[in-house]
């Protein structure tokens, strides 16, 4: 394969997030529902003669070897059959600390792309297992299907949902997932329910009330969105979203966004656009 392989790293939403307990290893047991959005970072991959992994642009204050994109590519070195380096250029659209999966999605797209460029011939399940070591959310991006997740987010059951439209507001704050999950006031006692039970209840996010208290801009965004649709936070935040049946309604709400705020409208997807594009290359 020659030339540049350009692929999306899509955003995700957690349509609900319940914390059912804390494990002995410090992680939390969750029940959550993942969907993808037709809104993405973009990664350009290119083989290079120099036998090294290069990731551009550099992130200030973050060593290249700590970058999830670098670590994802590095994790495939033992499996490569094509001896070459990899150069990755990231076009960043997804906010950091937004709860929409930017870093995890970048890592998953890197695994899928480098697996092909280096002719590793690893299956999706193989890549998901490698991805789990990079982050709890990476496997859902690797598998590329909307899913009901349990455990720490790695036990995935594919689901098929109505593909609605979402207005996602991006508050100007960076929420630390570690801070939220370590906070003593985080609710950790939601009951364990089956997917069939959860389908019929009003969905919520156990992290939302705590994040609202610590990060007032998140609370402000949730309150503003309520004028147009029920609003919820995704993941540990900071992004919040409203759900719409039609794009026009989401676009009309976006037109009323307060000055200085950031937001976007995107379609919810059951299949990741990563695999839609990869399959088109076959």
C-alpha cells in the first residue's frame, strides 16, 4: 500500500451511564450505552522509510511516546510483517476532556490503520484486546458498533438503535475523568439492570450531578439545552447533548447558541464511520 491512508476517528456519546459499584482494583463497574457520531477527528497515515513512529503535531507538554496514537502504533510492532515506519498526522476536531472519546477513538483508528499498513493481519477481536490495555473505551471504537457495555466498559453487546440527531454543546472546561471517578461524592450505587430493563426507563448519567457542581459551565450548558430538548452529559463530561428526531430542529436550536459557546450537530450512528471508510477501500 502506498500513499496516505486517511481515516476518521469518530466521537461517541454515552446515552446513559450508571455506576454500579467500585472494584477492589479501584476501577468502577459501569452500565452504559455507546453510540457513534458522524463527527470526527481525522488521521492521515503514511509509511515512511525511517523505522520509527512519528506523530504530528506534537502536543505541548506531552512526550510523543505518551501520546495514545503513538502507543497504539507501538503496540503493533510485534505483529508487523512490513518493515517500515509510520507517520501519523492528526487533524483534531474533538475536544479533549469532553467525554466524547477523542483520545480513545484516535487510538482505535490507529490500530485499524496500522494493522493494515503493516500487514499485521490481526482480527477486530485481536485489536480490541490490544486496545483494552490502552484504555477502557478503546474496544468499543475498535469493534465499531453501538453497544450496551458493562464491567469497566469492555463487556460489549451490540445494539441497534434509531439513528437520531444530536446537538452537542462543548463547555470551555476540561473535565478530568480521574478526578470524577476518585471523588468521594460520586454516586456508585446504581442497581444492576438488564438491557431489556434499561430500554424502558428514563436515561441519566450518574456523573452528571457531581460534574455540574465542580464545573459550572457544564451546568449552564445543560440548563440552556433544556429549552430545546431533554439534556444530558456524556461520559464524565464536559460535553452535553440534546436529542432530536430531525436535523432541522437541532440546527434551529444551534442558531440560538449563546455568543462565545461552541457546539455542533451530528447524526447518531450504529456503525462507526471508521469501518464505513475502511470497507470502501477494499
